[in-house]
C-alpha cells in the first residue's frame, strides 16, 4: 500500500501563528485512515501471540522472522515479513503484570541518548525508554540485517504500543542510522513522550511525514513524562477526542493541544481499542505511581530471582605509590579525611535493582563510611578520541566512563540495613540495601563515597588497575553535579568498591576469570573499556545464548599464582573471588607468567616453578569442581624477544618454562576446556614472541588489537556445553 503523505513543507498550516496553536490542527488527514491502522495486527501478535512466538509462524500475511525479549527484563520484540507491507519491527507495550515494565515507565530521568541514535548535542531522552531499547537493540539490528539480505527491496515499518511505542520511536532512529533510507514509516499507538524539544526537532528532521502517533485522549500514558518535565511529542500525533471517541484530530506540529471534535473515525477506533484487548487491565486514569520510600523488596513476579554480580574488581592492599595524592593521605597515615571519592564502573549485564558492595577486606582498622550515592555519569563534552600518531583508533570513550560529572536527576542514596552510614571492621565488607535503579548491560555507573573522618591507616583496600579515572574532592560532594574545589585529584585507581550486583532471573549466571595484568587490561585504553574481557562481554551480549551471563574480571597487575605480592596469590583467591561470588557458574584461570618471570633463571628454580604451577592449577580446579563449577584454562601468551634482554621476562630459560606450562595446560585434561591464547597472539614466524601487530611494546602485554583477537576467537559455545555445571569428580 503506497502512503500518500505530503512533503514536509506542506505539513504545517498557519505557520505564522504561535507554536502549538489550535489553528495548527487539521480535521482532514493527509493520508487514508487505513494507512495508520495496518500495523495494529503486528502489535497484537507481538502481545497476544507471545506463547507462539516461534519463527516461521504465520499471522495472516505476516510471517514471524525473529522474536526477541522475555517480556520481563526485555520487552518482546518481533520482526515480521509481509508481502504487502514489507519488513515490520513491532515492540510489545507495557505488561502491567510485570513490575519491571512499570519501573521503566516511571523512571522519569532524562539522559544523553545512545550514540546509535545519531542525535545532536542537546538532545535528551527518557532513561526508562532508553534502557528498554538497549535490552534488545543489538539482537534487532542483527535480525534486520539478516531480513534485509533476504528481502533487499522491501521497506521497513516500525511500530509499537505504549512502552513499545517509545522503544519504537528510539529504535527508528537507530535503524535509520544502521540502514539508511530503509524505513518507510513509523506508526505507534498510545505513545508516551520520549525526549526534550531538541530531541523532537531532531526526530522531525528525520521522520517528518513518516511518523504517526495514535493517541487515545483517555489514556494517561500519552501524557507522561509531562511537558513540565521538559518532554515533547514529535510532529504527527493523531488524537482521539476523549469527549467523542468516534472523532479525531490530527496534529501537524509537535505538541498537541486539546482541539475540537472533527470527522468520524469509525474505521480506526475499533482497531485501536482491539489492540489492547489482550493486555492486562492497567491503572486508572491519572499520573503513574510515584517512587516508593525505604529499601525495596523483591518485585512481584521476581521472587525466584537471585543476585548476580554485574561488575567486580579484585581487592588488594594499595601500594604506597598508589595511595591518593597530597591532601588525601598524610604522614600520620590518615587516608581520605573529609573526602569524597567519585568512581565509575562498567556493567556487564542489566537489571532493575542493584546492590553495592564496599570492602575493607585488606584494611587493618575500621573503615567509617559516612554517605554513598549512585548516579548515571555524564560524558565530559571535551573528551577526545584515542589517537596514535595522529590517527584516530576508535570511537570516543563510552558515555560517562571516567567522568566526574553526574546526572543529578538520577542520584539514589545508598543505605546499609536502613542507615546511610556504616563502620566496616577490618577484614570485612558491607552490602547495601537493594536500590531501585534500572541499569543496562555494558553501561556506566558513577559511585560517590564520602568519608567524614577518613580511614586511620595507610593499609587500605583498593584496585590500582582501574583503567578509568576516579576523582577526589574535599567535603561531602556525593550529591554534587561535579567534583570541585581547590584540590581535586584524579587517579586511575578504585578504592573500597568491590562489586555491584543486579537482581536477575534464575537463568542468569556469571563467568569469573582469575588473572594477572593481561586480564586487568594493561595495554588497553584508559577509559576505553576494551580489555579482552570487555570485548568478550560485547560479543556475549550480541548472542542470545550468552547475553544472560555476566563477566567478572578478577585480574590484577603483577598477581602470581603461588606467592603474595600485588594482591593475594591466585591459589588463595579461589574461594573469595569465584566460589563465594553470586551466580558463579563458570570460571577460568589465565595466570602464571609472573611466577615464571620472578623465579630464578637457574634450572632448579625454573623446574620448581613449573612443578608448583601445575600442582596449583590442579588444586584450584579441584576446589572449584567441588562446587560444580566448570573451569577453563588459557595458555600463557608469548614472552620472548629477538634480544633476550629486551623485556622483563624475555630470557630463554623463562620462555622454555612458558612452553612447558602451556603443554600441560593444552594436554593434561586438567581443565574442562582450553583456550590457546598463546597460539592466537604468537608471531607466525617466531611463535615464542608476540605478533608485532598485537604487542603493546613491552614483549609481554597485548595491545588493543591483541585484546580484540582474544575475544573474537573465544568459543562462546563452551557456555552452552557446560550450562549444567560439572559433576562426578573424585
């Protein structure tokens, strides 16, 4: 069916009149009513056919190609093909029996849009909609790519209802960026507002004349978030008059106002009301419920959920050189007196509730925490792309990574058993109360901690290799937009934070990697989130079979398997860093090079470190197998150099021990699966050395390209093979 829509220049009538004037409404649609009711069936099928959402099933002339989302943490999203309409992307609306969906709807925070949307500076969008969009976008993008290959000449129509209408509005921008000029139209039903006026203007610039938002005047959803909060509808709303449900008004401007009755709409209204016939009854007319007070309990329908870490860091004592700068550490061993620490972390999986763990595990005196907040960080507008010799290597830093600026509308106070402050004894940790804070996979979170009295010891808990900037300022600044003052210090360390959990469905699990500086990301970009574990996570999130597996990086620079040094030895970390961690279903050991590199060069020393390493690997695997956790091994990456004195560990004796240890890892069957990192990164002509393309320059640590290779070659099928864990070991 060909849409007879006008050119954008003819859409607005009475342009000399004030904005949003009633005169800017028309009672004659510039296209047939049937044109904007034709996707009702697509949205109905996405709702009501959810139990039958099997690719290949027929709904009239529509064939379901792909189905995504579980209707809980991710809205159901279907891609259909219709001989008459083309490719249709349909988003499910708000399932009011699911509190997760409602939380999306009432999270009225305005945030910077995803880069995938292609919006200009100044555009802001509703955080709840963006979180919901992010939940399935990568899958939708891949599905559309495949559909376009199969139907290259067919246009795309994007549709959705209620929450699905908001997601569809954002998705249409992302689809247009990924597949330019493929979208024929966007038709949404019961759309809430999505963004600010800059967003609405930018949206009109792309879809003016292609967007229709059908709005029932009796539906409160179309009125949230409110105009007073700074939100605005784009141009193209069709409004069903609440006083006369068989009449309508078409708005050829951005924000509709209540206009007069117009022409009958019998062909349309039954289709609109039928759209929601299989949706659970919603709340009465009026504003949505406000946020609750006090620590929330489990959401209805999530009683069988469990906590899983979305982020971790390996805890260790801060070396003297990694203590905070002047003003935050003095000669009387007082650390962080009257100080606020603002730190950002990168999540692996998303969820609607979070818990924060603050650690004093390595401290020797009490850690008195005065106040803690979490918020969404805002990207520093002056951040630049990473370059090498003037050549841009990649995109700008992910939004908010390493930023000291936060969106104050998103601030949530963190409490511990109902109190905003807590004194954590030495060797202990504290887990916060659950916080209602929807957060997306692979997103950033800012954590601000205030210590009024500081910690009275220089032996403090930290993770020095954060690869992201943290900021310290004097006084209580946990609720401040920016960390300011005369003595603001920035370092690339984390202090006191050890884990962030999300409340997750039963099938959600975690993969923990015990490692050294290569797992910790030495050689990756600061603030770049491109350690090999980050790159692996990105692949896993694109794969439906692994998108519910968190990645827990328990690596630390200089760490050894057999001896304490930079952190406790890996053999002693098994219970703390894997077994005791929530959701631990998979584990990996990628460590040993620092033991070999610090052992003596004589034959006896190298023989001893070899024998002790293989014994330690067996012990670590046995202890994790006791809990049914499969353990994967990775070979030690090349350490050689043409000049034996060129690098720290490049001596032939150490290279030989690496080769022996790798032979054991590959062939002993100690590990449930083996990943040959050594072979993947080796120079084809000199296999004892790193491929120069992947060498950061020290003959030991890979660069960003090497880290990408480790992620790209990692067999994701291993997670399905060991989904049930391991058993039968003696």
